[in-house]
C-alpha cells in the first residue's frame, strides 16, 4: 500500500532555493564591497584635507614672506605650496595668494587657497 500524501521538498525545489539564496548573497556581497570602496575613498579625502589644513595653517602663521615648497612627502601623500605675490609695496609683498595642493599617486585630490595681506 502506497501513501500518496508525501511531505517534504523535492530535489529540484532544493536546488532552486539554493540558487536563489546564492544570488541574494552575491548581490549583498557586491553591495558591501562598493560600500567599503566608498569608505576608503572618504578616508583618503579626509586625510588629504587634514594635511592641507595643517600646511595652510603653517603658511598663514609665516605671513606674506612665505616661500613656495615643491612636492614633499607626508604620510603617504605629497603636498606642495604655491605662493603668488598679488601686490607689493617697494619690493615687499603686501598681498599674497597661497595655494596648498595634496596629491596621491600623481593625482591631485585636495587643494586649499587663501590670501594674506601684510
């Protein structure tokens, strides 16, 4: 005598369920990888901005007689300071523009500009 009321899952139902769960897991893992990449980029930008702010503060403290600095290494980044005299009085600068640039892997990722009057 056979019982026709069988309960449980067939093999094909189990395979389809595993495939669907695998596709869901894959989509979550690629989304998570994208979030990690974005977070790493944000960390890089934050660190670059911190370096630029520190170098700009040093520059402002030095006043209008500040000198340009070529690319210099700092914590895995490089920074440079460009100084442009906008106005002078008797050969002495009275207004200068200072620009601090930060780069990583030969790409500029942050730039700050200010003017100092003396």
